[in-house]
């Protein structure tokens, strides 16, 4: 594979890790806050972990961009644009989340809104895996969706919100760690 394509893959891994670290922090923080689990140790540990994951993601992204600039001497055909398809999936996701929240509100079950929103997030990774050429996102989407479905069957009220939020955030941070590991391997291969 051409170095510019590899650099684009590194940029994609860094960008994906940044998105997963950010949204993972949001979901996990929401669940831990809802559980009143933040204390003098867990709060700073959570914040430090979120900062380290975000910083490492930004470093991977910057490294990919610098390697792409360095390899621009060899011109290679560009990959097809993905922005339009990506935006369609994200727009459908936001519409589905809005509808899920309205339905949960009509049912007077705000706990279901959390579960359904997380399930929609999991499902949106399935088409994104193909669009972004990242098959590992299929696994993440399936895991989040199964986690939410299982909790929907087993839990209610506050425990449903906590389990779904903490589980979704943990899965997203795990995916972030995996993306950072792949980015490191790509960066080392590009340097060689």
C-alpha cells in the first residue's frame, strides 16, 4: 500500500480514537455521575484517563498528517470521498435519537431514552464500518447494541441508565485503546 494511503489510515485511526475517547468519556461520565460514583480518587482518575486518551489520539492524528505531508512527493490516486455518506448516517442517527427520546417521553420512561439512544449509537457503527473502511467498528456496534438489548431485558429505571451508560462508555474507551494501538503500529511501519 502507498505511504499516502497508509498515512490516511493513520489519520483515520487517530480521528476515530479521538471521537471514541470523547464520546466514551461522555457516556462513562454520565453513568458514573448517575451512580454517584465520583469521589476523591475516581473523579481525578476518570479525568486523567480521558485527557490521556484524547492527547494520544491527537498525537496519532498529527503524526498521520505529518507523514502524509512528507509522502506527498509521490503522488498517488486519492480515495473516494466519504463525507456525504458519513453525514447521511449521522443525520439518520440524530433523527432516530430524537424520535427515541420523544417516544420515551410519551411513555414517561426516561430510562428507556438512555438505552435506546445508546442502541442507536451502536447501530450507527454498522454502516460506518463500511463507509470508513474500518471493520472493527462492526464489532463495536454489535457489542454496544447487544449490551443495550440485554440491559433493556434485565434492568429498569436507575440501574438501566447506569449499566447502559457505563457499558457504552467502557466499550467506546476500549475501542479507542484499540485504535491507538493500531495507530502506533501504523506509525512504526511508516517510519521504517
